[in-house]
C-alpha cells in the first residue's frame, strides 16, 4: 500500500495560485465605498440571539433611553449584549 503524498493531475500549481501577489494587489469593491457617510439607524442587535431592537417599532424610544435593567425580549440578556446595527 502506497502512503506517500500524491498531487492529483491538474493541481500541480495549486500552491503557486494560493500565494497572493503583493506587488499587484487585486482591486476591491470597498475602495470606492465611503463609510464616513453611513447613517445611524438607531437599531441594536443582540449578540446572543440576533434580536433586533428597532426604535421605530417601540414608539421611537432610543435604545440608549431604555432602563439599565431592560432585558432582551427573546433571550433575556442585558443591554450589554447588544451592538449597534
């Protein structure tokens, strides 16, 4: 029984294809996106269950204005587990 390494036909240059050419980087889509003009949605997402707190669905009450003892309605985690959307 042969236990050596074998490169399947057509994959001889696989390692060469995986190496990034740093002298000629591929242009990215994000180079043209201006993230500084991003509007705040006011939404927050629970990092545990994914629940989205949207002020528009809660009579315009901002997440920051919720009491400190407020809990996620889905998983009962604290406000500290939420991140800006």
